[in-house]
């Protein structure tokens, strides 16, 4: 089985051919909800996380690509678009709206398996942003990501040590709600607080019975030392829990399946670099 994740390199090469029409300001709270026209951005980051009481830990990397097709339409990664229906601080002379509002639809991965058929990982999000005076930015976000597989493969259902659920069909969806309050501390340094809640199910629809729920929060320190670079560091903590349901105790080959607790708490540290041109 192979799933092809969308690489950003071809998109980066195309975007590099066009110089941006303008630069972002040193103040992170002034960033628009979508990139300015003809501006590109590449992000790379990593998160180290530790779970208790399972004592599980790991490091996860992430990358992203954005390109401003217009001041309100963004190319997000390779198979995605993000459009700002409203803008509270438009740069093109339009009347300002009470808030900025943007909708994103994309595919995070797509592939094919001889055992399971077509595999698709869709993503959708809705984000609202409000600039307050010259030192505050308030945002709300709702994100949905899922995995759809054409044919159920009969995997053994189980929980990982971080209480992520693997269903028999390998179909799932995760909905995350996030609120962020950001304060500009100095000309190039900002501080944000971002609480969030999440729920996962064992089918593509978020309306299915839940298999895990979580809540947490992070403190985000952002620095823009140069107009083309933003550095972010975010310590975070939270809790995740699962319902008390009956699960298999053995894999088909007779190997025992570790029994996971009903809840775990976690601590994480994330770092991220955003490049603009």
C-alpha cells in the first residue's frame, strides 16, 4: 500500500519566478488572512511530544506552501485553494469588513492500494480573523481532516499510546476548533495564546460516534527578524480521552495488543520557520 503525500517543491519552483508585489510588515499581528498577490511562503516545522502515563514520545515534522494568486485567493500546498470572502483590512481599496473570513478546501494526500483501492485524505477549514487597534489579532478556526478508503481491509481496531484510534476500515475524521489571541509586544516580537478542542471519529463524517476527544492549549512566541522570515516557538500541553469500549486483545497472529488507559495527558514543544518572498 502506498499513499502519495503532496510535495511542495514543484510549486515552490513556479512561485519563485515571480517577485512579490509587496512585503509583510515586521509586525505579525498585521498579517492578512491570505497572502498578498504574487507572494509565496514555505513553512517547515517540528513538534516533540510526550504522553503520560504511557510514557510514549516522538517527533513529528510538517511543511507547507502558500502562494497568493490574488489578494484574496491563495494556492495552498499543491491540491488546495483558500479564499477570503471578507477582509477587515483590505489592501486594494475596498471597504473594510467587520472581520476577515477565509475558507480552504484541499487534498492532503491521495494514493492507491491493491488491497484497499483508492485512498484520499481531504482537508477543509474555515478561519476568522479580527485585527484590533495596532497591537492585537483575534482568530477562530474550525478544521476538518479525514481519510477515505474505497474498500475496508479488516484491520484490527486499537488505540495507540497517544490514544489515536485505528479503526477496522481505516476511515477516520478529526475536527479541531482553535481560538488564538495574539499581542504585539515590540516591533518584531509577538505573543499568542491558543486553546483548542478536538474530536475524532471512525468514519469520514464528523457526525459518527466519537473515538477520542481532546483539549489543550499553547503559548506561541513569534519573531520576525527579517521581512522574509518568521520564527515561532510554542510550548503546549493538553489531555486526550477515549470512551470505555470493548476492543480486541489479540492481533490475528496471536500477538497481544497493549491495553491503553482511558485518558492521557501530553506535553509538546513546537518550532516553525516561515519564509516569504
